[in-house]
C-alpha cells in the first residue's frame, strides 16, 4: 500500500541507509501520546516482571531456570529434564504457530510493544539518553560538535549509565540460567571461584551495551528473522500500522488564504518520519523495517488535533478496510491457524497435567527366565529404572500386589537423589509348589515418599510347563 505518485526510490535501500548504503544514525523524536502512554505502562510491567522473575518461586521452584550446563530446566515453576525434550519441541511449535497467527491478524505489533529489544531500547536506554543529552535535536548537535568538556562529560555519563544498566541486565539474564542463589554465592564467595561467572557477566554486559548503544535498530531490521518473515505472513486483511492514503493524498502544506479542498489531510509535516525508530516513512506503506511501535500514530494524531482534522490518518487497520471498507473478518487462514494452535495447546496442557516429577519403569533383565534356589524357591530378576526430574531428594519403596511373593531389592538404599537417574535390581521369589502357571502375571507398586507412583504389571516365570 502506498501512494503511486510518490517516488519509489525508498525501495532501493533501508530507511536508515543512504542511497550509497551507508548507515544513517537515527535521532527519533519522542511524542508522548496516548499509545506511548500505554506502551510505557506495559514496559513497567514487563521490566518489573523481568527483574523480579529470578526471585519468584512457585511450589519452591524458580519461575524460569534454563541451566544447560547442569541440565536443570524450570518453566513456570515446573521442573523439566532432558527426557522431557518433547515438551520443549511441542512448546516451540506452539509458539511458532502463535507468532504466525498473531502476525497474520495484527502484523508486527509484538516487535513494537512486547519485544525485549524494543522495550529496553525505547523505554530504558532512549530515556536515559534523552535525560543526559537532551532531545533529538540536541543529540544531533552534540554528536556534530568537536570533543570538548560538555561532550566528554555527557558521553562519559551516558557510557557509565548504559554500561551500568547493561550490567544489571546481564546479572538478571545469568540469574535465569544458573539461579540467583548460585549467582549470589559466586559473587560473594572467593574471587577465584567466582572469576568464570564474572568474566561471563562482563561478556554479556558488553554485548548488551553494544546492542543498545550501537547496533540498535539494526537488530530489528537485519538480525532478527521475524522481520524477514513478516512479508510472507501478512496479507491484505492483517491489522498493521497503516497510512490512509485514500484520505491523506494528495498531501501538501497548509497555506494561509489558500483553498485546501484539492488536498488530502496529510500536511506533509514529516513528523511521522521524525519519530520512527527505524527511519521509515509509513506513508510509503507497510515495510520490512516497520515494527508497529505506533509512534507515528501518536505523532500524526497530535498534528490532526492542531489542524482540526479527524484522528486516525495513520492508524492500526488493514489494507482491505482502507481500500474497500470491508472491516475485519476471520479468513480461512486465520481459522486454520487458530484450530492448529488450540489443538497444540490442548495436547501440551494434557501432557503437562499428566506429567510427574518421577518417572519409573520396571523391566525384566534381558535373556533370563528364572532361577532355582534352595528350599524349592523360584526367583526372577528385574530392573527398576527411575528418573527424578525434580530438584528435591526423594525416597522410594516397592510392594508386590499379588499374594505369595517376596520382594528383595539388591541395594537397600532407598534414596533417589534430585535430578538424577537411578537403576536398581530387585528379585521376586515364590515357593515352587505355589506356582500354577509357567508365566504368571504379577503387579509391583512403586511408592515415592510413601505416596503411590505407579503400578507395573510384569511376568514371573516358573518351571511348571517345562516339567510337563
């Protein structure tokens, strides 16, 4: 979508590049309109959740823990083990379908409102920059001036502030990986013991600093794959930040004593470009660089108020509605994605609800039938394999449901350490004269901390048929 009378040279290069391909450093203005206010409230909630997340416990477990080195994973208070990899795969597939569905309906609004890159850049680092260096005009003048006391002071303060916030983010990020208790122990413990963690923190801090101080919008435009996929997922019914060229064109400045009837509502003030964090002109239509941050909507609405025109020249709308006034409708693609996502969420919820902290399996030892022992005792040997997927030590016990059997565990240690696998060999014994079948069905019940976990059905071999 765009005005066909406008020059299409913008398609030859990105919004933050010159025609020669050189980067243009952007100084976006901040317009504190209604949508910016809502984004601010959302960012407060997000930042509080992000920084407090490592300290939140659910049933004694962290809210989120992704300790790859020690194979400890907790998601929303639920501990997972490498054996639960299918949960992660299913969760990732569900997330991808949700992102596709969300993009088909609402475009790239996730990037402008929820993405950590945008929230930290626009609501933290950009505000610090404006506080220290001033607004966009003053920042541009500061960068253009030679190095003097003012420039050194402001740039030095900004570096310290940026690096300090990046260090805080790095600590929080690392707390999500190893847990805040472990991180605190490394920080407060002996220097050499905490040196690897310190080096990791400095690496993460430097990366975050470079991302938010130097790379900035290039993450959204060139690094993040989501922006590249946007063009594939959008269709004319997607709700995106759109310029109503039916109403706005032909654009032109308002001149005193001039008849404006032949002009559209756009006064060509260029404010929508000045506030864009990726440097695009939304009047050219939906573009790869647009993150749907809605800053241009606030800017345009403020101008419409001043010239006594209706708001919404730039708004969240679909191309079909602007062109044909069709309104929003559920297309077959939206319905199909919705059905798939509901099914995936249903399967994931069921698997999660039926999952236990401890998995156990009872298997016969391969290649063996039975042993004849003194006093006419017949014995069979089995393996008990257990996985404790929690971070707590547990105790297991076993019991034979059927009468006439004795259960002997080879290792009397009934402990099941946290986050470990364990194998135990056990035997079932029975008097030979009580065996009525060559292969009898027998049930063994496993208890964890005196609570029943699972009842296993296995076979007990005897010599009856062999004698016949």
